[in-house]
């Protein structure tokens, strides 16, 4: 008898994990995702990436408004899942995660217990980590604290952005989900206990959700910290600064990519250095940040050469 699986997820990150289960012919009896909601400037109704996949593959789909709703709980129980998998979803009430006899497992985009929380990918890069990874663990009351089943490490290169790390971990995570399901299935069939590793809370650090107001660049910080901050927020929610360009109105500017070069500064932090053709650099505490990709408010994201062809940086212009 094949193991009955319920999968819970929302964004593109979760699709790879659901897809690998379907392609390997696992018995996914239900898919749970968020309700459709208006988004964007036009407030058009948007479906989650998981819903689009589930509809395309004719999977049984549930979209509860509230996870404690009695009708949802009854419908979930009727699926008689042996195990549930959660990838980039919401915090589950105990009545949901405690339901399957084999438990509920989460794929988390960090090497737990490091970077528990909503934004592990961003914070790993912001903090200058040299490696990240993915973890599968069994859910319990406290968020991201359950016993670990498997982990897989991924190297973070000096130029890696949060978006690039996201895409790597999405694929590595899907493979880890497959390995996890296979191990749980062996336990399911044989009745043998799974081999878990408890998390060491003393090694834990947190990765709280990042809000747009947290994304302003502080040009008084060391260059490596600024560069990591820009990479860790690229492409979303994106590091930003304010441009004071002569007598022009102050403009909001987003920076997506940059490089840092050590330099003995002799100018104010935030002062711009440019030939108005090929480069735009910013003085910081211990060097220069070279801006490679930029976006003015209301404009599209472009490379710095294209930006300078259409925008004149004036003398003594600054990022604030």
C-alpha cells in the first residue's frame, strides 16, 4: 500500500519539491495552499505558484482561509494522510501538523539550527556566510526547532545573490524532499524508527522577516557589510538608497548588484565617483562600492553603463 501524502506550500520555491514527488509517482492525495488574493498595482487576483501547478496536474487542491476552520480540518482528515510535507507555507496549528500518523515534515532553506525564521536565504548572505543549505525536520510546537532528518550543504560564492541562492536551494531542497520521503516510506513499510538528530539551541540564530523599511543602505558601514547587504536583498526586497543629485529632487534608487574595493577614503561616505560613462562608485568607511545594476523609482532595472547613458550624475552628488 502506497503512503498517502499531503503537500503544503505557496511560492515557486515549493513547486520543485511537489514536482519531484509527482514525477516519482508518489501518492499525493492533497495539496494545500493559500487562497487567491489581489496583488500588484492593478490588484488583479493572483494564484499561488503551487495552485497553478496543482491545477495543471489535476491534483486535489485545498485553499483554506483559516487553518483552524472546522470544514478544512474535516476535509484534511478525510484525506487520511500518512505524512504531510510543508515547503514555504504558513505556521501550522497543532491540530494540523499532529494529524498524520507519520508526522509532518518541513523543508527549511538553512542548515538548522542556524537561521530559523522567515528569511534564512537573505540573512545568510547579509551576514557573510560561506555556506548555506537545506534541512528536513519533523514539526513540533516551536517554529523551526524539530528534530532533523537530513541536511544538504550549498556553498555561497562571494558574488552570490539571494535570488541565485534561492534557485540553488530550491533544486537541492527538492532532491532532499525526495530522499526524505523515501526514508519515511522505508520506516512506514518496515515499522523501524527513523534516525533523528535533535537541534542544539545554543547554536541557533534567527532570520526574521525583512520589511521594506529595513532595506535602506547605511553608507557609514564597512564596504563588505554594504556589499553583503545589497547581495542579500537582491532581487527582493532590494536594497535602496536616496540620490541627492545637485538641485534635483531627491530620488529613491534601488541597487541590485555591486562590488567592493578596498580604498583609503578621503571623501564623505555616500559621495559618488563616476566618469558618467562606464562606472559609478560610492565612498564608504573603508573603500568604494561599485554599483553594477540600478533602478530609479518608476523606471526599469538596468546595468550601470545603460543608466549613465541616460542620466547625468552631477558634481558632489551623493547617496544618502
